């Protein structure tokens, strides 16, 4: 019975170790080095995400990414193509600039698609609004 018990413990430990070994994104977020070679793109995705200080839902909303793709990139399950890699590099180095460019592009699309009076009314409303205080911000 002792031999069976030891085998069961060893098998359970091996499964847990293997599962944890491949959860690269979670290990990097926790500040741990992965025990296996980590793809550079997984590190890049985690650095770009954590460097912005945004939670996952805010990050994908601001930068227009798919949540499933981000999770796969961060965990190392998938390699982003060259365009996505370049985009993540830009987000890592210039997060505010990329966010501002995307916001301007969204506003421009709306201006071209909506009647000018509607956009002018919204801009007037935005100008009169007070900036939100940090107390009102909901945690992710």
C-alpha cells in the first residue's frame, strides 16, 4: 500500500508541475521565472499589458484586442503574427500615444458617419463635464 501511495503522490505532483509549467502568463504576472523556455512573444504580451497598469478588460477595450487572443499570447499557447507583435511592441513602449491615436481614429470615424450636429452636441457636453475623481473609479 505504501508503494501505491507513493506512486499516486508522484503522479499527482507530476501532473500539477506540468500544468503549472505551461501557465507562463500567470507565472510572469506573479514575478516568477518560467521553468521552461518562455517564448519572447509571451513576455512581450505580459509586459505590454502590465506596463499600462490596466486590468485585462480595460486593456482589450482601449487597444481593441480580443480577450481570448491576449490570454493565449500571454500564456504562450499561441504566437502572434508579425503585425500583432509590432502592435504589442508599440503598446509596450508608447501606451498613451497608441491609446490617443486609437481614440482619435474612433472619433474621426464617428464624425464621418454621424451628422455634424450630433457630434457637436456631444463635444459641448464633454467640455462642460468635470474630470472624474479617483474615488469614483471602479476596480477591475
